[in-house]
């Protein structure tokens, strides 16, 4: 239990993230975007498109992908990889769901150490 | 008969353990069962047929008195265990009596969740778990009246169907956008909703219960968060279950959500086993019987010292037990890019099947309408067999025969004869099919000549072609239509016509009835469908923000750095000291870096942080300003010049007319953006000749121009007509806009629509045909009723707050 509390941080309840939608998590290390696909699965990515850093959290969620709001790259929510002809990868953030709460990898929220 | 086995809970799991145990070694234990329910053990999952009247209680008993006697089992029915003393190896019951054990089996099941709303404890509010609940519901049903079931999951729907069958007027209130969202995808959820409605059950989705109201001590109805009130004589709460683990926890057993057991079904005390819905195994709690039956085998083995069987978790499948509704789901049916979907839809037969494949293996299945192959698919999921050889025909099931799926003409074939195909000329399907047969027509031109269908705007051409294909079969070669996107074979026009003709009123419904190839569309088709539905059913359709591009979802324009710009309306380009002061104050208060005059005669505040948007809008609203829709596929600006008010050349009140048009038309959604302008004389200072709609005032009245553009393409407007009065001006412009709204393809600007449909066709409908113009105008006015609500004011007051407020991590202490 203890190990978990250190590695993963409770960031909210499953219902806090709307279906086919997203929420942002602010952190010293930069924004993390949480997504919920139509089937209820939750994913976390750094909120930066591999193309020109567009905020992926603001895109349209379809299937298990999100379309970036700036230039329409389609990003896979699970891996962060750009789909189709585009190349690049948004950084995926580890996450787990327990008892209806979402836990995010603490390292993704901590400021980067030199 | 030396060892003492005490079983707590006389439910399905306990019953199954005892069956296996007695089979293995009937003489080993002296067995005592404590059951809180005052009756023998029965098949809980058959309570629904008892409720609906299809079975009696006697028919669902699994372990009767005779069985108890035959095995010398001591059942203490109606006696609850209050505590366990693990050191002394005794249990104490509600009467205070103590019983000793050598082995203890905890099989306490779970309890219904009661949502903590005011009134939850009123008489007339019941849950759905045991025979007492069923009897309470049947007693209520005998008096007739209304029932509201909270929860649209498996239990809620079975309760609702049963109550409706017993004659109550029944509604289901469900929080999520579609029914049984944990087992079904949106498409199947939509079909299920239709099936429940066909059984007389009203289904309200996205409905959040706020309170249960009462008269005296009895419930009288359910109040929803959105203010609706549903009168009710009976309220059934079926929102979920919670493992009954408190007894185990009090006894010091390891408990998370449920009593924690290992693969041997043992708790952290070697003398205590646990089984059923009260346990948590590898982090998982179950709510269906299949896993319990697998667990029961392992418990029985351990109780008889057989170390071989282990429990390693279960795959689940669900079937809904509502007579006449065939529905099955199993495994993981989420979308994903590492997965492939095989979807079969046959709208005419109400069929929907979806298989999810990953790495050539079947991992999930949703079946609706025909569940005959459920077991076959479930086996394939469980076995993890490679299905690459079967792939082509897998969806047709085990006995692949001649199921004709994937026929693009099926949707048209299923339309009734009376469905209107050509909206311009009012020609229905029957008339076209008849003409094809009677006159021996072989192509679209023939149909045009004989029926007028497709002869005007042409947007029904695709449908006419499909009717030709249906009538002529192989002989007909149709021109190819460009599909909306990869999710469908239909083009925009066909989708629009079918939405109207088949009265499709939601996105899942369109996707189902038009055989969409993906389960929830993509970023191309969803915004288009959302617009089409909003345009066609302004009073019924609920806008889907999740199918809108970010700018329209949050009512501001996203900038390249992720901040937003805010452009308030300045009617006709007019502003005032008060508005300018409010803009200045807002810019200062929220540190807005850039304030710019736009090319549309108003002011843009650029670089606003997303979190600040509602507060910025609140301040602008307070000064009387509303959203300028600078982000919208909708009306942007109406530019004006100073006109007769000041200008020495002005012929009419161009400023006043511009303001009037903008106040009348703001808020309307259109296929692409719409910009207008009114100039007071042909010098045209408001640049009316390059707008979607322009007006040039002249001495004798108003010239109405349209289909101009000055963006990616530069195009001068065409003259639509000339009118004498402002009122006529407004009527023509609204009718023109409405025609564009109804015929335009999503993202098709007015000038492109006009080029496709033809200036003469548009003029004929909007100018020459007065009744048609009036009808278009009336439809525009109707849709404005629901469109003219300032989206900023709504959000400043808290609507969609989750869009603007980031999540906050819970601090470490709280996470424990
Ligand atoms: C702010 C403004 C520029 C300015 O600083 O003046 C502007 C800014 C944008 N224009 Fe524009 N256009 C602005 C006047 C115009 C005009 C002039 C006019 O309206 O009189 C035109 C040419 C006229 C026309 O539309 O035909 C114009 C033609 C475009 C186009 C090309 C449209 C086309 O169909 O060819 C786009 C791209 C699009 O819509 O897809 C566009 C798109 C945009 C967007 C929305 C780009 C985007 O998608 O993010 C810009 C948003 C900025 C923001 O955050 O506010 N803007 N844009 C003007 C806002 C007017 C207003 O008050 O609402
Ligand atoms: C209406 C309905 C329909 C269902 N339909 C399906 C279906 O179609 N398919 C499916 O797979 N599953 C279905 N289920 C779920 C299924 O019934 C359960 O998964 C199953 O009954 C769980 O078995 P159990 O023995 O763990 O718990 P239960 O069957 O609930 O038995 C637990 C028993 O323990 C008693 N008890 C609790 N605490 C104590 C105590 N301290 N002392 C003494 N006794 C105690 C309870 O009163 C209860 O009788 C349905 C459930 C309901 C209510
Ligand atoms: S168009 Fe020319 S004449 Fe007309 S108002 Fe403007 S400036 Fe005056
Ligand atoms: S920044 Fe995401 S597509 Fe360009």
C-alpha cells in the first residue's frame, strides 16, 4: 500500500473525466492530459502534440484516439504515437484505476531534477 | 463427522460450494449455514422472471428443505452473523448465540448501493436484491401507478421491464449517455433503448437524480438535477452493488473493496475461506455468477484437501434477461488502434454485431438482436485461438450461412414507400420506384424527367441512384459518391436526406441505421452529424459538445500557445463607452496581453488563459456583451457602414439594418461560417460584395447579394434579388440562410453550396416561391428559439465547469 502511495498519486474520480472528453492536470513538470474514451477507458499523455506542442487535451476524442486541435494530427491515446502518415510520439504517462479513482505516475508530476 | 464447517450467507455461491463439497466427500463436515434471508436458498438471477410473473418463487428454489434434511445440514434461516472471533474460532449471531467452527466460509454476497440523495430513506423506495424486494415491488405494482427505476444497468432494466409488464407506468433514469454502458457500446445501447421503449418503458439518459421527494413518509417522485420532476409511487434504486465485507473487516481479515483471497480462495486466516461477490481476487470484485461458480469448485477442493484446482480470475459475459430482448456482451470491446473492429449492422432486422480483434485473436464481442453465436464467440475469447483463417466470415457466426451484411443499399431498401426522397419537389420513394418500373427508367436523368426527383438542388441524387440500383440490380452502374469519411460509404447529401426521411435523431442512431463502419465515428464525421441533427431537429436534438471542435465546445478560439481569444459581439460594429470600458477593465484585470481591432469591426482579446474564460465572460456579460461566435460554424459578423445616420451619400439606415439582421440571426449554426455586411450606398464601404450575404442600399430599396468570399478564394457576390423594405430584406435573408443550413454540406461555405446547387435553383425557392420562402423563414425562426442562448452566460454560471477547471492531485495522506 505504501509503495503505491509513493509511486502513484490520486488525481480524481473516474467521473471527473467526461466520456469522450478530457481533463487537464497541472504540474510543475507541465500539463498532463487525462482522456476517457467512449468505452470508459482512461489514458494519460503529456499535454503536448509531437507536431507543434498543441494541447491534445483540447481535441476531439474518438475511438481510442484524439485529434489535435491545432493541425489535426491523430494521436493514439494508449501509446501517444501519431497515426497515419504523421510521425512522432506524445509522451504516455502511466496510470491506474482503483476503486473508481485515477492514480497517475508520481514521476510525471514532479519537476524534472537536473 | 468430526470437523465443523460454518457457512455465513445462504446465497448462490454458498449453495454451489456445498454442492461440490457434498459430491467430493459427503461425510467430512458437520455443516451449519447462517442465512440472513428467512428462507431456503434460491436462484437469485431468476428473480426477474418472478417479478415479471413468468415464474413463481417455488420454481427458482435451488436447495429446499428436503435437500437440507438429506445432508443433515443445519440452516439457521433469518439469522445474521454479527461477529467472528478468529482466535476462539467462533461466530456470534444476532440472537447472541455462539457457534464454533473448524473451517469458516464467508459467502455474504453484496448489498445494493443506495445513493445518498435526500429522500432515499422514504417508504416506497426499494432496492433490487432479494425476494423481499421483489415482493415489495409486486405489492406496489398491484396498486398500479408510476414507477421510476434509478439506474439503467442490467438490474435496473430487468426491474423496469418487470414492473412495466406488471402494469406500472415505468421510467428508467440513467446517469450515463447510453444504457448498460459497462457492457455495451453506444450503438447497442441505442438499440436497447428502443427495445425498452417498445416495452412501454420510458428511458431518460444523462439524467442525474437530485432528490426523492415525498408526501409524508412516502416517496412521491424523483427530482432530477436539470429540474425535471418524475412523479412516482415506487422508486427502485439499482445503481450498483458493494461487497459485504464489513463482517470480515471487523474480524481483522484483509479487506480492500472486498475480502481479499488468494488463488486458493483463502483469506489471510488459513481457517477462513471466502467466496462469491464479497471477495476481492487479484484486485477484482465480481457481480455475476459465472466467476462464483468457478471459485466454488476451488473452495470445495481445498475443503477436501485437494491442492490441484486454482482460481485465476474469470472472463465475463453478460446477457440481459428481458423477454424478447436479445443482447450479449463479453470480453473487452473498447476501441483502440491496436485492435480491429468487425461490425455488422442490419438496420432492417434490428441487428448489430461487433467483434473486436487484437493480434488475430478475438478479445471482445457485442451482439444485439441475434445472440445465437454468443457462446461460440465467448469460447473463442476464452481460448484465445488464432482466428485469422476465419476472419472474413467470423462475424456471421459459427453456422455462417447467407447473412447478407454490408450491403450499402440496405438502408434505402428499408425505408418506407412514403419516405420523402426529394425535398425540393416532394417526391417519395414509392413514386420513384413506381416510375422506374412503369416507364422502364434506367438512369438518374430518366427519373428526373419523369418524377422531378433530383431535378432541383440535386442533393438526393445518391438516393435516387440507390433506388435505381435496388430496382435494376446488376444492370445499374451508379456514379460514385464521395463518402463523408472512412466511417461510412454514404456521402454528405445522402446522410442528410436519410436523417430526415428516417427521422434519425441522435448520432448513435444515425450510425446504427446507416451502417457506420466504426463504433463511434471520427473527428470528421462526428462534428458533421452533430450539425445535421441540430439543424434538422432543433427542438429534440441535444447538442453533443464532445462532437464539436474545441473552439465551438468552449466558445473561444484556441491560439497556437493553447491560450484563447475572446471576441464579444458589437452589433453591426457599434460600440459604446460602457462596452469599451468593460473591455479595458477585463483586459487589465486578467492580464490579457493583446487587444486588437479585427477585420470584422469589433475587438479581439487575445491570449486569455482557459481557466479565466468563465470569469472574463462574466464581466463582459455584466456590461451587456455576449459571444461574438468568432469561432463558430455560424453567424460571425454583420459589418455596416454609417449610412443615413451620418454619411452624406447614405440612402438607407444601413447601420440600423445591420444591427437588426445581427440581432435576429446571431446564434444560428450553419454548415460553415457566415459573414454579412450592409452598405448604405453602392460605394460599398462595408465590403458587402465579398460576403456570404451582403446588402447594398439604394434609393429605391435594398439589393440582396450572396455567395461572396474574400478568404482562401476571392469571389464577388451574385445578386439574389431586390426588395423595397427592411422586412422583406430580413425574410429573404433568413430564408436563404435556412436553405443553406438544410442543404449545405458540413464545412461547405455558402459560395460553394451555391455553385453546386445553382443560383437559379436557389432563387426559385427563396425569391419566386413565396409559400416556400415563408416555410423556410418559419423553420429558421423556430430553430432560433433554442439557438439564441448566450453560451458565455451559461458557462459564466457554471455550465461545463469541468472544461475550465484543471484536476487537482490529492495529497499523499489523502491517497492512502
Ligand atoms: C480576428 C480576425 C483577424 C483580425 O485580427 O482582424 C480573424 C482571425 C481568424 N480568422 Fe479570419 N479573421 C478575421 C476576419 C476575417 C476576414 C475579414 C472579414 O470577415 O471581413 C476574412 C475574409 C472574409 C471571408 O471570410 O471570406 C477571414 C478569412 C478567414 C478564413 C478563410 C475562410 C474561407 O472560407 O476562405 C479562415 C479559415 C477558415 O475559416 O477555415 C479564417 C480563420 C480565422 C481564425 C478563426 C483561424 C482559426 O481557425 O483559429 C482566426 C481566429 C483568430 C482569433 O482567435 O480570434 N479567417 N477572416 C478577424 C475576425 C473578424 C471578427 O471580428 O470576427
Ligand atoms: C435481480 C438480479 C438478477 C441477476 N441476474 C444475473 C444474471 O443474469 N447473470 C449473472 O451472472 N448474475 C446475475 N445476478 C447476480 C447474481 O445473483 C450474484 O452474482 C450472485 O447471487 C452472488 O452470489 P453470492 O452468494 O456471492 O451472494 P448472494 O447470492 O447475494 O448471497 C449472499 C447471502 O448472504 C446473506 N448474508 C449477508 N451477510 C450475512 C450475515 N452477516 N449473516 C448471514 N447471512 C448474510 C445475504 O442475505 C444473502 O442471502 C443477478 C442479481 C440480481 C439481484
Ligand atoms: S457606403 Fe459610402 S455612402 Fe454609404 S454610408 Fe458608407 S460611406 Fe456613406
Ligand atoms: S500541434 Fe498538434 S497537429 Fe500541429
